[in-house]
C-alpha cells in the first residue's frame, strides 16, 4: 500500500496478507475511492454493487427486501470463491 504511508495503511496491508483477504465489499452508494485504492495496490477484487439501505429501481435486481438479501448474499459468495 505505497500510497497509504501511515501506520493504519501498513497495518491494513499486513492484515490483508495475513488473513488472505479475497475481496473488499462496499455499498453501492458509498464513496469508493479508498476501497478502489486498496484494491489497486493489493490486487484484491472490489465489490461495490451491494445494497445496504437502498433498493434498486422498481423491477430491478434488488427492488424488494428479499431480492436485496439474495442479491447481496449471491454477490458476496461469488467474490469469496
């Protein structure tokens, strides 16, 4: 994590390696800059399509609570394979 030269960045880098982190998860409405930077520097997959407190457009992949939960669970499971 060359761009994150503070102790927190170094600790995160060590944790990512030690724990064999496969993906970074971010809600679709969140600012993705930090997650994108970490993903770029570590080669980890970033998943920023999750829904937390928002639904998709009517008729979309997560327009109900049940569809939201299925979408998020499927997306998370796929990224962890």
